[in-house]
C-alpha cells in the first residue's frame, strides 16, 4: 500500500515537472521563433533610378550598401541589378 502511494506521488511530481518544462520553457521558444513580417514599400522605377540608389537610401550610415543590394535582389526575385523604367520593386521599411 505504501509503495503504491509513493509511485502515484512520483508520477504526479513527474507530470508536474514535465508540464512546467513544456509550458515554461518550450512555449516562449516557440513564440520567439515565428518570423516577423517585414514591412515594405512598393516603388515604380523612374528614369535614372538604380537598385544601388534604392539600397543606399535604406542603408544606415556606415552600413554595407552591397548587402542591401543583395537583400533587394532577393526580395524582388531579381537576377541582376538592372532595373527597367516602370518596373515595380519592393523596398523594406526600417523600424
């Protein structure tokens, strides 16, 4: 009788610890791992506009413009930096 009671208490404690672990540790990790939606603005390319000029406008001072060019190419599914007048591109908005 005593052994059966100890087993039930042990199982209850194990369940409590596992519940604490799942709720207290795993749930915050799951919430943080969700990708954040990126805000973008859509532009129509005008004569004289370049991908580099768009990239430069969103690069913080001292930042690497070429990284922003790469980002714009990925966002807009571009194979080159050449833009056509009238083309629509999206540019991320900085927070």
